[in-house]
């Protein structure tokens, strides 16, 4: 169990550019979540996958955001035409159905700064 | 609305003393689980304690315990014998079997030596 990893840890981009983040969950975990966290706030749900299927997507997620989990393992989150309001920490978490309580294991996050 | 409310943005406790962090929630789900997570400064989120909503008995993990009042939709965290390493932001959350997940906005806990 190597834990949830995210890459990159930090990303600085100019407004209007596209960015892509990667998350590698714990290997036997079939559920993967993406959250956005701004300073002093709690994680805000963006989307989640069970295996390769994207089962729920927040209404807050604009069309500029897209996520994939093509083989049910790692996942990518892409933000197109970034805006300054996208600056935040993007967290990934994973869990496994069948666990007694569905606790989530979090990665270290990717901090995005849009200039 | 499916929400989690933490009414104390900041709390402070003296080392070795006890502190209680409050959390109320609202959900229409019948099968859910409640959690307290800890996020130390610049470090990743980790689980502190979990509670299955169908269980009446309050969960306990060493110095951490909860007071779960299902009818009132209240889920507070008590930290006994507070240590300097307990300083962090604490988040209350609920998750469901179906995959839904909601977090509160957190309580920043300061531990004074």
C-alpha cells in the first residue's frame, strides 16, 4: 500500500491555458474522488468514479472541467481555458466498495495557481 | 439540502486539556457514515475517527471519541489529553454506500503549550 499519489504537486499557469492533473489511487480501490479545496474551506466535491465509470459530477463543475479514468486505475482531471477563480488545491481520494465504512484515503493534492 | 455545518471556525485548547468540536449535518440518505478527518498544515488529510450511522454506540479511538446524536443530526468530536501534534484543521464529513460525499468547512484547532 503506497498511498494515493498526485502529480504534479504544484502547477502555475497563465489564464487561458489548459492544465491536466493525475491521480494514482491505492491499487485495490475501485472508487476515486476529485475535490477542490480553497484556503480555509472544506473539500468541495467535483466528481467520482467507480472503476472506469464516472457516476456523479457536481453541478458546480463547468464544461471546462473534464475527468477520466480510462482503465479503472489512475485518473486525470483537465481544466481548459483556466481562469483565476480556478486557483485552488485539487485533492484526489480513493476508497473501496466493501470496506466497512467507505473511509476515503487522500493524496497530497495539486496546488494550482492561475496568473 | 445535503450539508455539513461546523459552527466553530477556530478553537483553542491548552495542552493536556479536553476540547470538543461541533458538527451538524443534514442528509436524506438512509445509509451513511460519518467521519472526522484531520488536515495538518501543508500535509494531507487523514482519518481520525468513523461512525456508522446505524450504530448507536459512540465510536472511540484512543484519545478521540464522538458524541453521535442521530435524531438531532449531531456528530461532535472530543479530543482528550490534547497534544501539540493535534493542531490541525478538522473536517466533519459524511459518505454513503452510493458514493455521495460532503465535507464541512472545517475547524482550525490550536493547541497551546
